[in-house]
C-alpha cells in the first residue's frame, strides 16, 4: 500500500500568487540576506560536506527510467536513509548508482 504523498505541486504563477498574498512559509528576507558561506555551512550541517572532486560526477540530463521493484534491506540501513528525510529512496538509488559506476571504473553514466 502506498503512502499518501505530502508533496504539493504548484505552477510558477500559483506560487507567485501564494507568495504575494503571504501564503509562503519561507522567510525570504532571511534567505536573501544569507551569504554564500552561510548557505554552504548550513548545507554541510544537514548533509555533511561534499567530497573533494564531487563536481566531476555531476550529470546533466534526464536520468534513466525508474522501475518499481520490491527489495529487502537491513532495518538499520533503511533507518539511516529514512532519518535523512524525504526522498530517501532516491538517495538509496544514488548510492547504488555510485557503487555500480565505481565498479565499472567510471564516474558518470554513459549516454
């Protein structure tokens, strides 16, 4: 049984209308006042620092199609990924992709 998603999608026009009427819960003044160093420090606190040379593995383009499967994972591994928040399945996929590419001796998917 699938969980109900809490993600809501809005068009750009809808988002601007909501922000104009004060419906946004983001403190944009605070966000806009942040320095790049502060943004990077906060990102490091949430996800940890990026490894040296991470940009070499960046891929621009559409990812391969996903296929829904059922997989059994050790409970502690699943807990670790879930503790990092939403999109944990995407993170698991990224870790698996990195492993496969490393085994193949590549740092980027080939198209």
